[in-house]
């Protein structure tokens, strides 16, 4: 298993985060935000395999590229079509769904779900392609925590103050279970294909190992060690105060990377707070407080000329040494 992340978009333009969760035979693709042009470098087939789309909030610079996503997936039936966002997302997304002529799709059964993340629950609303997305069908509420839980990963959300709710997200691999080779040798057991059964089969399965019949559960207790999975956090468009820092720190525990906005230069800290955005040193403060490995700065203002961008990066390393711009960015 591993967790791989790519920043989409460009410096000074809209950005998004695409995470790949590699889990044995399965590969999950999870997209966070979808600003203008963010999907431009991705093949049609790749966009059509995105499993989940999470919006931080629905300001134009985070949803401007949604049509490219919807163009690939509007009639998709091979995967669930689910979009997550803060309260109010269903109303805005319904407008996006309805922004096209749908006179040739009445035979298609595709459904879309918008999952709004409220403080105490997830409110779900469904829309149907063969109804031209005209009706909003309320569905059963879902739990707020865990927000999303799959066999290979989980996603948690934290509500941030952007003069509206902006949702930060943490995507976390399930704990990894590996065979401890020294334990194998200590018991005189020879490695073989039976080890795969130990990792994957139900605990009550009985298998034969070196002439002895043992349950998978017993072998797991003897041989497996569990390590935490990797995690990546995505935080954008919010103001930082002491209470927010306190709330974020435990949530970000164990993240190998924090992908975080820095819309303003350090010199513009007052303006950043007034407009509910961050500076690079504030992003670095969060990364250091939470012990995050790498801070990846995104969402640079287009008001900052390219030759001044290194100054933004220079603001943060004194606080968080492992601060970078995305390696995926086109310069
Ligand atoms: Zn915003
Ligand atoms: Zn923004």
C-alpha cells in the first residue's frame, strides 16, 4: 500500500489535489477541489476513474473546472457518482448539473449524490440524469465521523473559517499489516504462498502450515505487525487563530504531507486575516505544530508576479524546513 499525491493546476492559477491510494490489487483516485484547468493534463480515461470528489467550498477558483469532470462522468454507472462539500453544495451543484441540454439521455439511469458535511451529520441529496437533474431527492443522513471509510482508506473533514465554511480534509491509508520476517524464522516456518492467505483471508480460515492446521487468526497474532498507513492533509482558504491551530494539530497527526494554501505573502498578514486566507509562515506554523513531514504550498495569488514567488517560499523554511512548491507545477 502507498499513498501518492499530485497537485493539479499551476502556480498563480487554480489548484486541486489528486490522491492515489494503492491498495494491493485496487487503486483508488480521490480528487480534492476542481478549479479551472486543473484536469487539463489528465486523460479522459483517468478522469472517468476518479472515485470521489471532495470540495473544500464552492468559490469559483475551486469549482471552475467541474465541467471537465462532469463531461467525462455525467452518465457513469461503473462507479458511484458522489460529490462532497460544505452545507449549500447540493443547491449550487444542481445548478451546475442543469447547465446543459439533456434531451438525448432519458434512457440513462445514472444517479448523482451530493453529500453535504454538516457539524453533526452528512445530508445526502440525489439527482437523476433521466430527470434532467430537475428534482432534488433527499436521502438518508450519513454519519459525520468517519466521513468516508473504505477498505483501503478513510477521509476525515474539519470545518475552517473562510467567512463561510471551508472544509479541510485528511485522507489516511488503513494501517498496513506486514509479516514480520524475524517471527517467521524464530518459529522455523518457511515463507510461501500461504502468507498471502494469512494477510487476506477471513480470520476463521484454517490452513495447513508445515503439517500443522492453524487458523488465519492465530497466524496473524503470531506473525503480523501493524503499522499506521500514510496520510495527507489538504487545507485551503481559511484564517488561522489559536483555536483553529489547536483543533487542527491532533487531526493532522501522522500526515506525511500537508498541502496548504498560502494566498498572501508574510508582509500582507493583516490582509490575509481580513480576507480569511493564510500566509506562508502561518501554513508553516501549522505544519510544525502537527509534526507534518513536508509542507506543500499551493493557491498562490495571481497578484504575485512569478519572479517574486521564491520570496513566498523563503518566508516559511525558517519555521518549517521541509517547505516546497509542488513538484508537479509547470513553471
Ligand atoms: Zn475561497
Ligand atoms: Zn480559493
